[in-house]
């Protein structure tokens, strides 16, 4: 006679199997670190903006919460989407990216002299933000499609050219910060693909030449490339005391906010730079300085540790990826997040020029938030595929 396992044993077996399956699908350490930063970011947006809209203290916080909930949805969609299949249509995706960032120049809404958004009423969509992950998939697909050519000068020129056109369109919107992220993604992905070091040396020399043209030579002959406010950001980075009441105001107020926080922070009521609206963009580009004033050095060390854990897990996923495409996508996402984290914190503590780059998972913004969650969803899918390979 066959022995029938007691129901309780069968139930435990099923539950354990389900837990193992679920655990294999997600990187819970990455997810946990992202969740902690997101929750802290929501709290910071709520605290920093409670007096920004008279009579509506929750204006920004409510919208950021809505973006976060929507972000979780798009993350789930990214987990379910085969990005490698999308990456096989390199030129279709590239054309869509060009069209998306170019249409903003025609129908985009303007703010502070820049046309970067398509206004849908309650939501302003910024194509160049989503373009970051699109650029990663495009370059990964191109590297896989032409794997035998990777490392050649011809292929590197092609990859740079593919990146250059959308970067230029984003630059003239103007959005210097996002265009720099595109450049960082391209450089990192060429590196991960196996491009020889000597090509990066040549590119560095060429980059210095372009910088000289943009910053000195062309302006000297009456052909400025950067906007006045962009040049002012560079000059105030070199000497923020040159015009502390105007161009140097943002940098100086950020420095004051960070220093005012001390070791343990001043709390909400003691954060004079934020609460008195002395720190511009305190919920977007300078949310790190806002947090530093409220929670001090110790709080910011804890935040940086969380970012460190996120970067560690992203690079770990890249190392263990099941396919070259997945490895390149994870490497590109690492470059995207790492560059933005470094530059944003750097400009908040005045060791980098102000570039208009938001802090991932912290800064207020709809499309920016969705883009970060899409990237995490793509990473979770890559992790799941590599976990399946290991089990086999």
C-alpha cells in the first residue's frame, strides 16, 4: 500500500519550494537597499517641500508617492519583458529614441529656458530620461550583433556615432547633465565590451580638445556653445566667491547646508537653509544637501553606504549574468547609476560643478523615478536568468 504524506508535510514542501523559487527570482539585498533609499527619498521630499506650496504641504510628496507606485508597476513590466529580444532591433529602437528626444524640441514644454518635457497635464514626460535605459539596450544589442568587430577602431567609432546623435539633441534642449550621462554610458559599455585601453586614451585626448573648443576657442571668436548659465556654473565651481549673490548662490547655499548639518543634523525645524527656501532646488538636484542639513554627517554616511550596497549588487549581477547581452546591460546600468550618484553628491558638496543631474531614488521627478525603477526591473530579470543557469 502506498504511503500518503500527511497534509502538513506536503504543505511545508510546497511553501519551501515556492520560497526558494521566489528567492531565486529576485536579488533581495538589492531590492531592500533600493527600498530603503526610496522611502528615505519620499520622506525627504515631504520634509523639504512642506512649505513650498501655501495651503498644500503635501503637493510634491503626494506626486512623488504616485510616481513611486507607478514605478513599481513599470519595474514589474521590465521584469516580464525580454530586453534581449528588444535589443535585437537596434536600429528600430535607435530611431525611436531619436524621434522621442527630437520631438521635445517641437512640442515640448519649456521651464527655465529648457524644453525637455512633453506636458500631459498631471504628468510631464521627459523622453531623454527613459532614453538612458534605451541607450543601454541599443549599445548592448549593437555589441552582440557585431561581436566579431568589438575592439576595432571602426566599431568604436560606430558606437560613439550611435550615441552622439541623441546626445547632441539632448544637449541642445539644453540638458547638459543628461547628455553627460549618455556619454558615461557609452564609455562604460565600450569598456565592458572589451575595447582596448589605447582607444580610451585617444578618446580622452579628443575629449580634451572638444572641451577646449567649447570652453575657450569658440567663445573667443564669438561662437559660444554653452548657455550663459552653463558657463556660470563652471566659473562658480572654480571660484564660488566670485559672485556669491548670483551665479555662486546655489553652490554656496549647498555648502552651507551640508556644513550646517554637523555630525547628527539639525532636524526639520533647525534646517534653516531648506525651511527658509535659501537652498534652490532642494527637492531635486540638491536633495542631498537638504538631507545633510537635517540628518547630518552620520545620516549621509548611512545613505552613501546604501548606495554602495546598490552598486555592489548591480556589479555582482553583471559579473554573474547568463549572456553577454545581459552582462552589458547590467554594466550600462551600473554606469548610469554610479555616474549620477557620484556627480550629484559631488556637486552638493562642491567638488563637482553643478550639472543638473538628479540623485537616483531620492530626487523628486516623475520620469526620473520611472527610469530608475525600469533599470531595477531589468536587473532583476538578469538576476533571475543567471540564477536559473546556476540551478541547471
